[in-house]
């Protein structure tokens, strides 16, 4: 059952994706397909779901979107005023994935951990506007000439991302904090100088008032956001890093203010030899300033973790050349429509996915596939958006535009994978849940222990060490350990043509010990060609070719396409076919003219109860032993000949299989082809294990059998028949040259459709998992050692105590060190 509704409030592809995901969460509902241009949603469901449920879902999501029946009256449509265009995607997420894949529609703080939300990068956020260099007030959505002076308009630099804005805002606040904190720090440290010259100007009491005055801009402006986040965390009981910072620095500052106004309340244990109560304005402001420095460095590092997506977005050109009525016209890329003819000039980026209809050139696809060698393209060859044309010009027909292009899908997949959680993160999540309460308890115990057993002034030692415990603990380092590595690793994979659907697949790939591979399109080029058609009956070859080409024109299989192309090359006319049927893993049957024709393997002929003459069987076997695929041809229940198809083995297959085997991966070939062909291919590739004549269910059952033995199985395939096996495997790997169904069923997609990509995926997985473990070790060991040291466990033996200011510095750099370690993945070789 399908219903079409109007969607109001979408302004970009980010909105479209968000609405699609939100509607997909409705219970009892099958599929949502949202169209931005038409502002409508096609919703598929098993049984009718009232529109009110969808309306409530969108309302509860907090967005500005609404859903209505076509033609319904609603107030928002009465206004004819055009909404200003939204820059960026309008989709934000927490870098620590506190709430899984949940996203928000505006910038702000994560309601769980308090960290700044990060904006998702998509093709929509890369769209540009155009202006005149002579008249900058002119801002137009399309290229053209200035309406004032006639000069060509130029692209406007994109607005700064939310990350950049956050960084600039933090930088401004940091310098303000430093400007006021530095004098406070110098005043406090001057107490260590004998005959303090400052005390000759004013008494210590007055200098305390100076520190108090200087601390106000730091606490109530530059770092006030930390206290806001701390308050929210306490109110919602989502205790986090800011809870500890807010409590620790807040207590130090409030204590100091109270000590100034009511010094007589405090016992002598809190006072200096001169009778003044110790104040901690320098500790509070230095702590807050150092935490602000950490946030600043994190913001800078965060922008680098999404560097791979930024580089991919740079591949999107802002304009394209439309060929219309024989004339060239410059248009904005978002104005391109399916079926448009586009001229691509030398050195230009290809604007959308399509096919060459005139001319030829060589294309640099390294930014998509990771392979540096340009690929020759000619008429009927497909080209992808973001790749770069060589030295020749050609005309292409647009087939996929906007969010449908390969580049857009890659960016979307990287975004989704970056927001997913790896299983290894569960341990950190469990610990983080109890971490902050435990630290607060340890801080209280520290205060009591020092107050009871510490040396004079005991309460001062107790107070300072309790604050140090609160400040040094860093739950953020634990929270960031996994997502930062996943984000950078997924981006690095995308740059090498390895697309990861989710973090779980990335982690599992490291554990894979068995790889199942198909033959056609996986080991071989997937571009089979007919070598010969042999008849052993009275039917001549031309008639036989006409029969099999006509029959195969209705099949999507690569072998069928090869037969049809062969027929066209032989200039035979294709005739109508009735009762066509494709039998999975066996072949095709149908009525061509008045003849029942079947083309397929032995199993097909057995199913049809057609006997195979001995001489035909011998000829076919000889062809198969040379690694060729042979399909029998039967007409009116008689085996009358065969067609020989050759599909070359990819040049990279042998080395890739050898490298996987050397890394402890057992490679098994499961193919629907016959035993002789399978054996010949296996011998060429030094494959010890293979099975021939496999139906789709055979591949599925073999994977289940291996999994029952405790094997971690990856499956690589490229056809519809492979979809069940891809879904069953621990890690499904789709070759990018394959069908959409196979890619949807897979966890990893190889853009180039090459076994070498599996080697890259295995290496990437190993290095990312290793990086995650390093990060988790750094985070765990830092907190395990840092908290006891801050509590003063080294004091009885070594006389060492940790200043809260040093604790703040260490805490700030713990998260930065985790992000820095994750960033090393950008440079790894896979």
C-alpha cells in the first residue's frame, strides 16, 4: 500500500534525509521515499497508517517540517514570502554519539555529555551562490552576468561551517580569559616571593579584591558555558565532564568569594599566618582557562577528523556547461536535471553521474577509487561526479543528479558510518555511566581523609586535593576514544574506494578469518564476451544466435548482456519472447517465435528433463577446462548446441587472494558455474577451496555452516543472487560494479569492485581497531593513574601533590591526545 503526502519545510537534501529517517521510525511502516524538488513523500506500508501518526512523529522530532495530504489547507502555505535559504545542512550530531545516531536540527550542546554538536557535511552544504566583483551586494543563486554592470558573476566563498564558527567563538573567549587570568595568576604567585613588592603597594586583603574583580569576566563570560552545561547535567542527571568542572572550579570560586566577605566564619585551619583566609581565584580561573584551551584544541581537531568529507566536497563543481539547442550555457550544478546533455571540458570536474554520448577522454578517478592511473572512457562508458576530466572534451548525458550521484552517496555513507557505534565502545559506555558519580565520591573521601589525617593546614590540603580529583578526571577521553578513530578511519577508507556502512562492520572485518567470493564480477572482470556459438543440429548458427539473443534481452545477468551484445554485433534482429522466466542459478527459458528455447547450465536441462548428447557433453567439457563459461542451448526440448563465454580474470585478483591468505584468511570461491570452469579458475588463482554449481541457497547454507563452526565469515559478491548470502555473512562486501540490491545488503562497498579493495578493507579495519585500543588504553590509564595522584597517594612516600591547575591542564590534553592519535589514521597506507 502506497500513499503520497506533501512535506512542508524542507530546504535542502539534509532536510530530505532527516525527514526520510524520521518517518522511517513509525511502527508498522515499510519504506519512505522523500522527494525534495516535489516536496512530497511516498510512504509504503503493509496496512493503512493514519496521517496523524506521521504528523505527530515529525512534531515530536522538534523540526520545522509538517506532512499533509495533497491539497489540504494549512497556515504555513498561506504565506507567499520566500524563506531565506539555509546555509549548511541543518543536521547536527554529538561527536561522542551519546544517543546513538540521533541528530538535531540546530547547533548547540549535546544534552547528555554537553559537548558542542557537530554539523553533518553533505553535498547540500557545499552549494554556492554567485556575486559580482564590482557590485558585491548582488547575490544570485545562478551563474550569469551582473544585472548592474554586465560582468560575469563569480562563485561566493561558502559560509564558515558551524565548527569554524565554534572555533572562532572559543578563540575570542580564550584570549579574554587569558587577559584576565594572567594578572590573577601573577598576583597569587607573588606570594612565593620574599618581601613581596605587591604588598608594599596594597595589603593582601585588597589584592584578593583585585583578583575577585578580575575573575568576574572569566567566570561569567568567557567560561560561563561550562557552568550552564554543568547545571543541565545535574538537572537531567546526565553527569559528565562539565559536571566535574562546574563543581570543582565553582566551589573554588564561591569559597573564595565567601572567604572575602565572611572571613571570621572560617577556623584557623583555613587561614594564612597573617590571619587571612586562603582564596583560590587563581585556581578557579586558571582551571577554567585551561579547560577552555582544551575545548579550543578539540574544536580544531574535530574539524580535521571530518577532513575526508571536506576533501570529497571540494570535488563538487559549482557550475556546469549545459548543451541545449546546439548552444552551450553555464548553469549552477543544482539546476542539472536527469537527461540533460553536459559538455565537460579538459581539466574540469565531472558535475554529475552519467554516460558519455559524444567524444572520449581519460578520467582521473583516484579521488573515488583510490587508484592513481587515469581510466580511458569512450562513448557509452559511465562517468562519476567529482572525477576529473583529462585533456579532451566530451559530451555526457546526466543520469543521476543531486543526492543520487555516487559522490553524494559516498558522503552520505561516510556520515552515517561516522555516527554509528562500534561494539568495542560498549565497555567505555558502561564505565562512563558510573564514572562521574565514582569520581565525586572519591573527591569527598579525599577531603575527609586529608581533613582527618593530613598535616596542617589540613583543611586547605583537603580542599585543594578534593578539587584536583574532580578536575583531573576525564570521562570525555573515554567517550571520544572510539568515535574519533571510527570517523577518521571511515573517511580514510572512502578516499581509497572502501565505503564502510557502519562501525560494527569496520570492527568485525578485523576478525574475519574466512572470505567467500563469487566468480563472475568478483574474481573476473564482470564484462563477459561471447567467444562462439556452436550448433550440433540442423539449425544454423545465425538462427541459434537470434533465439538466444532474443531470449536473453529480458535478463539482467552479465552473461545475458554478453549474449545480446553478440547478437547485435552479428546484426541479427531480436524477436518477441513469450513466457520468459529466469531460473536463479540455472538459466533462462521462454518461447521465441513458436519454439521453446532454454539457455543455461546442466541443472537447467535436468530440471527440464532434457538429455545431453555425449558428443555435445565432451565439447562443452573441453571448453570448460580452459576456464570458460559454457551455457547449453535447447530448442523444443532438444539440446542443440552451446554458447562459449569468456570473462577475463582481473589482473589484481591473484595478488589480492595471495595477500589475504598470507594474512590468515581462508579464501573460498562459491560459483554457479560448472565444476570444470571453477577448477580451472581456482588453479590459476591457487585457491585450495572452491565449490561449483552453487545456487543462491547453497551459498547461504555454506555461510551458515561455516558460522556454526565458529568462523567469522565475510562474503564478497556483486549480483542479486548474492544478496541473501551478503546479508547472512558477518561482513557483506559488495563490489561497486554490482547491483543496488547487493550494495544495500552489504556492510562494505568497494567502489572499484576489485578484490584488492578487500585487502584495503582488512588493513584499514586492523589499523582502526588498533587505534581504538590505543585510545582506550590512554583514556583508561590516564584516569586510573591521574585520580589517585590527584588524591595525594604519592604524598606519604614522595611528598608530591598535584595542583588543581596542573590537573586541569592534564585533563584538557587527555581528550586532545586521544583525538590526535585518531588523526594519525589519515596518513596510514592501505
